[in-house]
RNA sequence: GGCGGGGUAGCCAAGUGGUAAGGUCGCGGUCUGCAAAACCGCUAUUCGCGGGUUCGAUUCCCGCCCCCGCCUCCA
């Protein structure tokens, strides 16, 4: 079965084929963070989705080249720096650093490139593109000195969002200093400098100013990936105006179809409402880490619901993620033990060898729920086989190899380390107490281990200790 | 008002024109000194509501209701 993705542009699931004739190279552009404050986990839902996409393409043998931009100049970054009383570059640097910390915590594969909007190379590219748009009548400089895109001159404008331009309705969020535009929908390509910008600004043929938000992405995407790209991702809130504007600007300059596949992920909700900075209902990664949740637990919680369905963030959901991961951890331990043992089997497991259901589910527009369903079914069946002494070392190894492939996409395996000395000592003392049948002492030691975040289990092969998830 | 996404068990969630995967929680059992883990069993006559098509619809069609988002800051 070919890979299939839901393309926002056509509103249909389409078979995925990259432009590359050999079918192996895939270019992806993903809208990255605006570094004006720490990103919240709603932002990271999008980045986790993009990570899942990239990793699955790679599992399927594609060579992915991914670019994620960093927006380090706009109204919010400038305001944030002003409020902190520090230069813009210093302000954005700290949030960039936090962002890279956070994606590492979530095990998100870094993009191949993280271009920043303020890089002179891209500023030059933006200016070049704006000049072309003006020369073609697609843009104009207004009375306020800013340059705007003339949406009425671009026939396809509105096609991605399926908006009828005459129906555009102001939500009252329009900045009132933009009254010089010809059409309410015209958007800024170049924002003329004003006092609030302080020393932030670049010289241009239209005077000192700074780039509009949308043109950044057009410039960086075409500079690094060319005029046409395979996949462009973001959150659904980017469809309009951001991605609509990107199409208009880019195609207005190149005359080529900018993006083949537009993929957008739904929002993370809190109490049924979109998680956002403005509503104040957000959590950052450090907020959750402080509560004892680990990066992989958060990753799992953000990933386990299909990317196009809204996902409600709850503590129940976090705990479910923790428990589910614990189940996987314990299963892997059992598989490894089985792989190391020579056993006399009493039968043959029904599911002695893995199938390709997992990756085929992901082929189908990243159907993560079906993929995880197969994983957990497999866990139950192989556990049952081990219980019944029906799974041999070869079968266990086959499942471990299968897991490696699955985990190359999921990236949720626990990073197990040896227990610290005090834990090892308590465990040894407990083993001795049990040999002496001193159960009150044994139970006391078990409680102590629990308090340290370790769990003692008595099996027929003696005591086993495992780290309790999240502790 | 326009355009999207969603509505399946306590919670999360997959899915198909033929009578509902999986996770989590809860209950009972096997195992255990007791636990834990694992396994076994139980937990939706039912898929937002009302019509229609069909031998048969959760799945297709029509109408409606509810939730969320976008409509120029937003992942």
C-alpha cells in the first residue's frame, strides 16, 4: 500500500509521491517557533507530529531533508525584548536555547536546518522577492511606507483555506495602524519602521523596516529547498492566513506550484479549549517535568491521538501514557529474557513472527491509533505465549527486531540505566530478608525502594527491580 | 454569517455495508507469604439526534443538534 496523506489543499487523502524521480528524497518545510517566550506543549504537538511524519518516511526508506524556521523578529519578539529591557537578539537567543532543550526532551529529531529570519542572507532574499512582487503589480507600498501584498491580483488566493475573499470578515484583531491597505485582506510583506521597533530594522528599497511574518517562510523555504517542495506542515491555525500568504508570495515570484502536500495538525485543547498563550491555559515542558513526568511520557501523550483530531490535554491522559509505556517496558524486559534463554517449548506461539501491520497503519495518513493497537495486541499475545512457554529465543528476537523498527518511529523506549548504589543495597538486603523468610522486613524494604522510585517484584527467578515510570 | 475538524464504553480511541481493535480505569480469577507484573474472565444489543436507501448502516444519502478551531498574532 502506498503512503497516503490528507492534503489540506484538496481536502482529500492522496497517495504520496515525492518529486524526486527515484522516489527517495523528500523535502519538508515546517513552521517553527516564534521565540518570544517558552513554547507550550500545544506548540510541541505540532512538532511531535512532524517528527512522527519524518521518522515514518525514513522507516519507509525515504531520505528526508527537513527545514524548520525560527521566527526571531516580529511584533511579539520585539515586545518581549522591550519588556525585558534587553536587545532583541539576546531575548530571542534564550528562547531558542529553551526550544532546543525542549525538542531534545521530547526526542524530536532536529531538522537539518533551522534558519532564522534575521539572518542577512534571508533578509536579502525577502527583499529580492518583494521587489519582484512589486514589479509584477502583486504588491504595493502604501501611505504608511509598508509594503503589502495585493491579494486581488493573485487569482488563487483563498484556495488553500477555501475562503471566498468577499466573505472575509474582520474579527477586530486587525491592527488599526494598517488602514492604508487597499483591501482588508492585503498582508504586510515589509513593515515600515516605527518607534516601538527601537533599533530593530533593516535598510530596504522602501526604507528602514522589518519583514512581514509570511514572507520569511517563503524566502527561507525557497532559499534552502528550492521553488517547489514536497511537504509543508504546521498547525491548522496556520492555514489562514499564513500558509495562504506563503503560496501567494512564493508562486507570485516563481510561477511554480510551491507545495505538493499541505499537512496540518489539529489543536491541543485544555478543558475543551485551544491551548494558547493568550488564553493563559498552557503548560510548558518544564511545568510537566516538575510534576514528575518524563519527556517520553509527554511525547507519547502528544502522539497517541491522530494528528488531525483535536487532543484534549488532561492529567488522566498523562497517567494513561505512563501506564501504557510501563506495559511496553515490562514487555521488552520479558522479551529480552526470553531471547537469552534456551527453553524447552511446550507449543508454538500463534504469533511467532511479527507482521507489517504497524507500518501499514502509519502508511494510512499516520494512523497512530491503529498502529498502537497492533503493538498492544502483539504485546498481549507474545506475553501469553511466554506465560505458556510457547515462545522461543528466535521468536523473541524476531519481535525485538520488529520493535526496533517500530521504535525508530515511536521513539518511546525507556533509557534504562543501572540502579544507583543505595537502591542496589536495599535490593540486596531485601533478597537476604526474603531468604530468611523475614517478610515484615522484606515489605519494609520494598516500601523504601518504592519511595526511591523503584519497584521490587518477586518472580520465580528471584527478585527483580524496575524503575517506576515517572518517579 | 463563511470555511474546516470532531461527536464510538467512566476516560482516551481505531474501524468496516453484514451485527464494534486497542489503551486506561474498575470488578472477579490464576500466580504470590502478601504484593507487583503477566495471563484469563466481566464491563457499548450499541456508535450525537431524526429521516431515507438497503435483505442489512455506526459505516452511504438528506436534514438537524452539540463541541472546537480559522476568517489577517497563533502550532
